[in-house]
């Protein structure tokens, strides 16, 4: 029934407005954000049927997290609702260099971090074509790690393909713990996505992106591996070879969510049976995502194709 | 599959912020609004499964109209998408008396006004328990009038119950045309809702609300008729008698959407098989709706019950 | 050529937003304000040809003061421009009682306070039907007092009628100085407007509004005198008798500018040769003015007539 | 060295703007708030030397909490800084009735809740004239309860007087636990402040405010007891008798902080050796506080005296 | 009496704030915009006497369109007012590349599109030195095309000079229709302005800007022709030769209105009898215009001269 | 008791928001600003004990100026309060080049400009390690010049070191008057900071920054002299030699306050007894300051050290 199902936490993103500081801003812009829901939302915008599994508090903040996923078209019927716990929050301040982006997580004790595999109705996964999760989920708690493992198990058992975005978060666990936690999940994944820096820091995979992609694919026995390298574009290694795609030049309004947009592009290609097209969709979506405030680019499939065709929007008056 | 399905137009609501004027406000607050989608949204918030039939332009504004319905939980899979036409707009300015509320419609030529019955996949209605529409829809165009008639026909044919909120709009048609257009739809409806002033102006039904309710029920051979009378509360006439409910005292932030909130309350009662409870839900929801900017009250079922129990929110610090 | 010409200062009005404090608000709302320009602006909105004489600094702030008059339709070709001096400013904070309205003037040394009669091209007055000034202008400086006297002189000499709104400002001069400064201007004015409290404090005219109006007319040998009494309405004394008009009930968003709106209404009546109609226009405009943030009500002639006809705007959806 | 020292938590107050909902507001207004810091801030504004003891995280949010106290003039040198834990947060939505005020606390695990008596440099209390704390502090954790007890002990030992505002919070502890936790602190306090509803709910003291005040004083063997009764004003019982003060009529922008403003007024009187004057200051400050967005009224001593003298701000133009 | 008179439509420009999307922005920034009114406004700011002919609805939105022209000093007495039809609107979203600028017109059925030549009081043109129109006007409707032709005819007949800015809009008509519609207007114009891309797309004039300018002048038998080439500056061909001016380096806040600012600069030169100076004014104004949100640069003549003198504003603290 | 005491004026900074114009912005962002208070604020943020001497009006605006210094941790007990005079204001508009930064001062007659040496309680200076003032203070009035001289005299007499930032303001005095006014203050200062352009314009010191620094040190017989050269970094000349530090690459949000941030960095080094470290702190702080709206960078000591270590904030999600 669904093209892609994802599992992950969504948080309130409370950001000092552009140019302001968390210490003094009179208001914080409120958006919602989470790697896996970003992927589901972007794919829904592109016309795919997506669902998202999470656990939320049944209060205005939790309802907001669900509503913001639905806005983009994500199915939220598989959400586990609770009346205890809290909604994860992160505070964000960003400015030009040397200021950059600073994130203050306040997510300990979130409802999601208590999600047990037994709480989920796994039917939603069983009918899906792909299941997607990132390395953030198993980092959040032992319960989340077990639920992520079950998620992958259920997907495979039902014949769905599995993709994993490594998404290493230094504030959540050490590189050693991340490696130990992620390797079992990555083993035999159909698609692994990893940032160049994470590949080195977590898995000791150093070198040119194309080499890292090839070695990552081998090491994880994955169907395909993609290494993202920011301004240097991205490399895909699959059974047929290694491919590179250059980054799409883009101004930067808000870099957060760029990686999730890339992952959505890869899955678009994967769903169409063309990972190399996915690489192109990914770099285009990553470029577009950083021109919007917030994690998700408010674009349509047609907008992405126009950027790839070099026929992006132009001034008309 | 759905508890309630509605059919109607949604518009961009562009409002001068509180205290400002349309002629000079530096920005307009953007919300979306339409009587039938408001009802579907409120019922979805209360936990019912609702769907909404409309026709939208596939551009950012049209997608916004759909997204804002989904946010509340309304199913939007039955929407008819088009690449021509425009999104209806209305401009709004409001202030305390003697300024009041002024609405400038700019909805001619909207995508919805071109909706033909043949464009709709009527399956969504066939599985529903109730079908709800207001007197605005047939007022918009001949196509809309025919589609509204078909909507009611499909509902009845499939065994669904039908409710109609008269919602007379002087800017859309004359009282004479409204009467001619609405009477066939109202005939034998399971539930008719009409404002005291509309009953008099359109149908010549004058007098105390309880009398008007009783006579409206008779005249339309309706299962039940409800007359709303603002600060005087509302009256229900059904097979068992006539009932009155006083208004819930409420401050006023934005009166728009109050009537739709009331209708949603009536349908809540109807779905629970208790129209008299619906009357209570209606006056509570109407009161709550006018304390929010925008058409829809961001409330839960529990919030409504708390107001009815006199246990509304209290300051805690 | 002009129906009404006014002479006076306009200032930047820097206001803490509703609910905020001057000491902490992150931004100040910027509007422009001045008793005489408010009157000219309101009359221009009603369809009259009005011009405004003032002196402004030729920089963005001064240009803003002129532009905001033009927006409403006031002719600004008679403005005296200078490259020295400053723009008058006032800081405003308001809240519900017991907080109320507090104004901090910072207008000393303004360009207007240096306006000499010899700088003005008086032709603009010579072709006018009415000349209007308030008691604020002569309070600002000796130069302004002389210019106000000349303004009245030029108007009379050319056959224009003269109206004066007493507008006593305790922060600008004492009651004694106000009396001495205003009596020569008021003498033989065609229309004098004075608030009940000002009549008592400046001129010792105490008692019921109707008595004060009659006695003011006699004392100043004015064609007509009007006493405003807030919620108690206003009284007009002219050659034909004394008339009272009740206030129009109104919610309050921002009381500033209410008196100027009333004066504009009186002049509307005067221009139509019907001061008693002016009294009605005045109370309606005063009521409407306090429902808008800022000094001037963004209304049309038709809006005022609708309020007087009790057919004010009503919700339509 | 200080007139008043207080001990308590401050939180980020994240509020949906007026008319908006937490579920949908695009931004949250950010202010800081806590009962004891509100009292210290208000007294600092009135010209008293005040200090505030708390525990904060040394990051932008924690620094903001300290900075917002300093803004009003509160000494923050006694704050205990930490690099672990989090800043307490509460989410706020308010609207007219029946919507009212709803607060969602997210304060578990805050830095303050871990404050041990041994972390505080108690010198700041030793030199103070008064020490003030509310019933919120002991409700937060066992550590906080012990620290509050030590605070009172240190104050007494050094000859300072002690005031306690009961401030019962149902969301933090039950009435039974509150009673058990508060009675030891209240015993022999120099001044006890309690809301009428809290007196009944926590201590079973029912009846007219004047009776409750007298009985509370006896029960707690307090120097004086004050019972606040909202629109019914407040009653003081001290050695000389029982006194009542009517509430000052006031519009309501934001009721939060009203009680803290009242407490500050009582302490003003206490510091001047005149509790009956304190009662008058209290009702005036409570009225003023609710006309400002945020917890603390941005007023001066002179503003309060003007309200009491009936010479509050008036429109001047 | 006027230096320049222009004829054209003005629309409400409803823009998602910087970084936001039309699909989700909580408010839209409201400005007014239209090529010909932009030119009149900029010239008025520079000290020239300008008037603007258009047709507007007499409601708050139509009045806003007129008021925003008056703000800059444009005479609006020649506007044709109507009580039917609607105000044209366009929705705007912009971001850094690859997002760029996207405009959604909603201007069909606007009041202006119904403007018949017979409705205009042509006296305003007869006394003017220059008449200016763009290629947008004839594209809007047959009525507008006829009115534009009459506008040019009236100007010529009265001895005024005529300038035309090609301003091709792909969303309004095809290149073929544009060519057929514009050639009669361009024939013998005193000044033709055309963007390099439009020259190629509409008239098949390809090549270096200087060649295109020369050939355009010949083809249209124009007094002078100017080709604008964005970052490559602009080229003027007149009887004395061909001249090139480099672009003024400028950051970009909002590119819309750049071309109209350039046209205003050319007309400034033309009014001073120095087209080559106009070329310099044009590139300076175009650069300045894109540093302001909105279509019109809020600059004075002195500001432009300072930029040209390289003495632009500098930080002073 | 204090590490650094500064003397100077603070003004309300009323700025058109980014992209907007002073002539049309609907609100002005309000911040407070003054060279010397900026230095004291930045040093307080870094953990130093700082105090600031100024003269303020005891009204909401004056209290705001004090409160905004306290927010950062500056001691305000040495402020001289008055009930007459006004608060200095400056209006600010900025945009990308060629628009740049434009400041309109409205500071004549400010309370500070009337500050007499005899009004200050000089004890605050006597206990300080460093006293800092800029060339703006003596430019404001004869009284200010005398007070600045006394400030330096008191500092020296008590053994404090003295630093002076030349900060030449063309709008306040001519280069000749500046030279005559500043040379006596600069003579024998422990640290002189001067911008390259000011060195040339005021003191005729032309050439490479390193040469200017050396010659400035000699000419003023200063302990050390620093010349700032924007993108070219800064040069320090002291007894041990001449040192250069390159600028830290930085995006620009708001350049105002950059120089004050640099001065604070120099003083940080000076207080640590390491002027060369101060040079590094200075360029880092200057870079960080221009990434914040407003004059003062909301940074901690740790943030600055991280930038210097190249370990600035990085995206984490």
C-alpha cells in the first residue's frame, strides 16, 4: 500500500530568526523536524505514498508534529500515541560564518525514546516497497535501537527493500558505539547512504568519495552505497559500477535538512528502479532544500525536474 | 470507510492583522477557509474519519488549500486536481464595532466553480455514514449546483444520511434564487441547519427560534431542523420534540467559522445517535471557535468536553 | 481650489505594539500623526480636496511624513522643505486601564517649530473654502504662533472660513499661556471645537456640555462652537440653537486621533452647509477612528454613512 | 546589602501569540518567567536592592534567564552555574473564555531541580532584610525542598524576615503532599500569602477571605497572613487586626504574573514597615501586571503611585 | 503640466517572506507593483512631475493601489474608478538559486483589463513632455491594446515624446502575438527599451547588445533604442552613435522592478536632454532597486548621484 | 573592583528591517547602541567585571538603555539619572551595496551631552584596572569633552590604565577639531586604537597599517597603538615590535559594532597582559559581531576561542 515507510523521531525546532541570537530573540520560529519524517514528507510531495512511524504525546505539541507530516501528505495512521512523556525539542541559532549553525538538543525523555517494538502495528511496513531509517533512531535509546532492528526485520520478512542513512550524531553517541550499533542494521541493506565525514569517523573509511562508496558497499554487503560530499557532490557504488554526480550550485538560506532531501532523491530513483537517476534527484533536492527556511523543501516533482533541466524559475517582471 | 464526507470550496483567506486596514496593512495573514472543509476539519479533530471533495489548482496555492485540510486530519484523496483556473480568495478586515467584519470575495472563476459531477470519483461518498454540504456550494455556479445535487443523490443511494447547512450568502445570490436552489436539496434531508436570519430572509420563516425550527422541519420534511440564533443559543426540532440550548459565553477574537463549528458539533451528536448532545457540542464548539484567529478551532474532543463540564482551562501560574 | 487647508506639525509616532512596553518591545510600530494633518487626511478620504501646510526635513523621515499625507489624498505641494532641524517624534505605549495611554514627546527643535510665516506660499490658503488649525500649533514656538495667526489672517482676507480645535496640551504650555495664546485666534472663528475638560481647564467654562457650548460661542464671538464630551457625545451651539448628539458605541483599539476624526466630521458638515449633519458625522468618525491602530480611520464616505444608517459591515461567512 | 533575596526556578515561557494556537502558531513569543524571580524583578523596578538565587545551564538559554533578571535590576551574582541539565520550559496558549489559559510544563530534569543546598553561597541571604520563596520551589524535587528549608533557616539565623507565597501547583504535587511539604516552611513565617482557593484546597481553610486570613495567621503562627481573592481584592491579618483592600479594576491582556506582582507589592509595604500600604501596592501592581504581555509589569514606583492616586496615564493627543 | 505620464496596470503583489514558501508562509507581504506605475513613481521621487493613468476598483484594495502611487508623489487624478471588476494580484516566491523567482499571476478580469480609450480623460497626456508605456499593457486585452495605441496617438498629437519598454511577458502572450501587437506602437517611438533576451525572442534580433541596439533603432525607426543586458550593462543607440555603460555592482535582495528603475533613469536623462546621462542613471537605479524589497527603490535624486560619484553611503559607527 | 570602566553615550537604534526603507518600513527594530557601552557589554560577556558611566533620562527609554547594558552583565550603578533632556536616537537603514549603511543621528540635546564631570561619582573609576573611552564622547559637547578628560585623569591618578579608540565621526566634528580635541587625551594613553582611514584623515598618518601603527605610537607617546584596516586585518605596535593579524573571514549581516568588538578583544588581551593575544581576540570578535543584527555579538568567551581554534559551530543535523 505504501511506497516508503520510515521510522523516526520528530522534534519541535525552535529557531532564533535570521540574524538573531537564542539569548535575545523576542520570538522563536517554530517548525518541526526529524530526519526520517523529512524523507517521508519529501517523497510524499513528489507523489509517492509514504507513511511514518513514530510515538507522540497527545497534546498540542505532539499533534503539531503529526499535523506537519500530514501537511506534506504523509500518512500518520501508524503513529503510536501516548499521554505521558514529552516532545523532543531543539533550539537553533544560525548565521554566516564564522558563526555557522548551532543546535542545542533538548530531547532526552521524549515519547519517541520510549517506543517499544511491541507498541507498533507492523502491518504498515508489511505492505511497503521500501523501509527507511537513519542512524539517529538507534542512537536515542535501547528501546529505539530494538525497534529499529525490528523495523528492518519486518520489512525484509515482507519483501520490502531497506535503506539506511548513517547520519552520525556526535551529541548522541560516540563513534565506537555508533559503529557497534549501526553495523548490524547496515548489513545487507539495499541502500546505504553515508556522509564522507561520517564514513571516516565512524567506520574508518577514508579516501576519495568514489573509493569510500565502493568500500562501504563491500563492507556492509549492501546492494548500493552512496557517499555524500557536500560541495563535491555524491558518489554511488552499485553492482554495475561507481558513479559521481556534481553538486547543484545553490545559495544557502538554511542548510538543515539537505541530507534528508538527498536521501529522498535517492529513494525516488530507487522506486523508479534507477539509482543513477536517484543520484541526480538527490543533488537537485539537496540544493533546493537549503534555499528554504526549515527542513523540508516546499517543492513539487515538476520543480525538481525543472532544476535538473536547467529550466528553473526565472524572473518574469 | 468515512464517518462524514463534505463537498465544497476552500479559499485563501487574506486578512489585515487585528487593528489594521486592508488599505494599509504591510502584510496579510494567510489562512484557508471554506464552510464544508471547516466542518470536515473540526470533525477530524474530534476523532472522526472525514473526507472532503473539492477541485483545486495544482500549484502552491492549491496545494496549500489541500495541505491545510490534511493538517487537521481530513482525507484529501478525493480532491479533483486541475492545471487551469484559479484559487478563490477573500480579503478580510475586522475590528470592534462599529467597524465589524468586512469580507471582499474574489472567487469568480475559481477551479471549484468549474467542478462537474462527472469529475468526481463518487466512491468516497458511497462508504460514508453522513454527507454534508452547505448552501454556498450550489450558489457558486450551475456546475456546482448540479454537483451538489449529485452528491446528495449518491449519498442517499448508498444509504448515507444527509445534512445541509443553509448558509445563505447575499453576495452570491438573491434570496429568491437561494430558495429555488436550496429547496430541492433540503427536501427530506436528515438534518437541516439554518440561521434565524436566513430562515426569515430566504424561506420567510419568522418567529421564535423554536417555532422556526419546528416549521422548518415540517416544511422541508427533514429528519431534524436546527435554528441557530447567536447569543440566543440554538433550537432543535426532531421527531421527539423541540429543544433549546443556551449559548456558551465567550469572548470574541474572530467570529468567522462559528457556524461551521456549530454544524460540526451537531454532526458529532448525530454520529453518536444523539442530536440533543449535538446541540450542546455545537454551542460549545461555536463559542470556542470565535476565540481563535482563523476559521477552525484548534481543539480536541477532550477540550470541548471540558468546556461543557465547566472545567475549562485555568491559569496555573 | 481646495476645500480645506490645514496648518500643523506631523510627527513620527513610534509605538510599542499592543501589550508591549516601550522599555522592552523589540520593535516600535511606525506611523505618522499630527492633529491638523489627520483632519486633512480624513477629509481627503471623504472626497474633499485638502492641502496641508507644514515644514519638513528633506530626508527619509521627513519624506515619510509627507508621503503618509499623500497616501490619503492630501495635497503636499505647499510643504516648506528644509535641510536642517529634525523630525518631531513621539513614543507611545498603551494598554487597558489602569495602564492607559502614555505619550512621551520628543519634538523640541523640530523643523516645524522653526516655521516662519514668511516661508509659506500663502496662495494655497487664498483659494480655500476653509482653513483649519488646532491649539497645538501656536503652543510649539513663537514662530509657530505667528505663523498660525498669519494663516488665519490670510484665510479671512481671502474670504475663507476658519475653524479652530482647541486641543489643549498640558505638556506644551500652561492653561494660562494657552488661554492668552488662543483667545486672539478664536475670536470670531467660524467654528470652534473644544473638549469639555479643556473648556474648563483653559477657559474656566464649566457645566453641562450644552451650556459650555453656548457660552463658548458667546465668549469667542464664534459662528458656532462645539463641545465634545467623550462617551457623552457632543453639543453644537450655533445661531439657530443648541444641539446634542449621542456618542456612537464603539470598541477601542487605539483612542488617539478620535478628536481629529470628530473635527473632520464637523468640517464635512460645514462644507455641506449643515453643521448639525457635521455633528452626526463627527460622532460616527470618532467612533470609527478608535477601532484602527493609528490616528486616521481608513474609511470612505460610504463607510461612515453606513454606520450612521446602522448598516455597518456584518459577517458574511 | 540586599533588601530582598528570593530563591526559585525561572523557565523559558514559549507562548502562542494572542489568538493563535500552540498547534499551529508560526512562532512562539519567548519570555522568561518564574514566581520568585518575578518578585525580585518587580521589587528591583521599584528601587529596592534584590538578588535571586537559582541554578542555570551555562548556554544561551540559561544566560537568557539570567539576563532577563538583570534587565530589571536583579543581582545575579549568586546564581549557581552548571554545564549539565536543561532549562525548564513551559508552553502557553491563552484566549478569551471559554478558552482561557493553558500551560504545558516541560520542566522535569531542569538544572534548578538539582540544586543542592551545598551549592549555594549563602552569604547573599545573610545580609538581606527579607527572604522570599513560594510553594513551587519545594514542589520541584527533594533537593529543592531541602534547599528551600535551608534558605529559610539561613535567613532567620541572620535576622532576615521571611515571606512565603503558597502558590499551590496541582500539576506538581497533590494537596496532601503540598500541605506536608509547606507547613514546616510556613511555621512562624513573617508573612504568608495564599490564594483563597489554595487555602481551601491545601489547608482546608474555607470561608470569607477575612476569616481565612485570620485563621491562616493563627494556624501558621505567622506574623501576618494575606489572602488574595481575585476580583474580590485581598485581606490582610496581622497583630493589629484584619484589613481588606478592593481590587483595582483592570483590563486583562495576560493574567500570568498577577500573583507575583501582588506579592512584590506586599513586600514593598513590608520593607517600608507598613503592611497595610503593602496591601494597596499589591492590588495596584496585580492590576497593572495583567495589562502587559509577560509576567512582569514594566512599571516604575511612580507609575504605581499614580494608579493609586487615580492619576493614571491619560491620552494627551 | 506633467513631465511624464504613464499608462498601465498596478497589481497587489503578495509575496512569501524571504526564505518562506507560498504553500506555507503564515503571512504574505503586501506591496503594489506595475511596470508603468513603477516608472512614474521613481521619476516622482527624483523630482519630476508625473501622472499615471489606470483603472481601479473603488474598494480598499483599489484605493491602496492608488495610495501607493501617491506616496511617491505620482498624480492620481487621471485614474478611472469603477465599482465592478477586481484588482489584479500576483503571488511571489523567491529564494537563492536554484530556487529563483517564481510569479503566479492572478490578473484575469482585472478592472484595468476593461479600460476603454473612451473612459480616459486624455487632457493629462496633452500637457505632458513624455508618455511612457510598456509591452505589458497591450498584452492584457484588446481594450488595453486599443487604449495603449490611443495613448501614444494622443501624446504624439500633442507634441509629447513617446517611450516604450518592450517588457515581454511569456505568460501573457506568445512571441508572435507580441511582435504583431508591439510593432505598430514601437514605430517611430522616441525611445525604445528592450532586454537582450526579449529582442531575440520577440524580434529575432540576436547578437551583441551594441549591435542589437543599433538594429532595433533602425528596425523601429526609433529616435533611440536601448538594450539592457543585466550584468553586462546596457547599450544605447541614437543618432550620434552607440554607447555602452557597465552595470553597477550590486547585492540582490529582490530583482523585481530593476528594469523599471532602469527605464526611469533613461527618462531622467531624456528629460534633461541627455540620453547618455540617462544610461548612467539607469544602471545606477537598476542596481539600487534590487537592494530593496518591493519594486520601487526608496531613493532620492541625491542618493543616485552619490552612487554614481562613488560616494555611496558608508558606515558611520 | 572592576576590570574595565567605560564612559560614553548610548542611543536608541531604530532600524528599518533588512531590505526595508526608513521611508516606508511599518516598524523599526529597536536596539541600543553606543561605542563605549558596546565595549563594556562585550567584555562582560567574556567574564570581566565592567561598569559604564553615562547619563540617562529616568523614563522608559532611558531605563531601556540601562537595562540593555545590564542584560550583558555591565554594572550600571554609576549612571547619572536625570528627569530632563532626551534620549539620543539614531535611525538606520542598510542594504547590500551600492545601498550600504546610512545613519541619521538625532542626538542633539541628549541627556548625556549635558553630563558634567561634577555629576559623576568617580569612585567607580578609582578601583578599576582599565578605563576606556572613544573619540565620540569629547565630540558631543564641551561638557562631555571636559568629563572625558576628567575620566582619564581620575583613572591615571588611581593607577588604572587608559585606552582610547579614536572613532572619528565626521557628522559630529571636523577633522581639525577632532585632532585638537583628541590629542590631549591620547597623549600617553596605554593603548590607542585607530582605523586606518581615521589615522589619515584626522592625524595625517598615511601609509601601510604597520607603519601607521608605529608612527601613531610614537606621535601619541602611547604604550601601544593598534591600526585596524578592515579586510586587511589589524596591526599592533608596542614596545616589543609591530605585529599583524589577518582578518577572520566572515559573512556580513550588520557591520555596525565591529570596531567596538575589536576594541573589546584588545582589552581582553590587555587585561590578560598579552596584547598580541588581544589582536587575535579582536579580529575574531569583529568577525563574529558582524554576523548579528545589532551592535553587540551575543557570544561567550568559549565561542570566541572556538572560532580562533577553527572549531566554530558546525551543523549537527
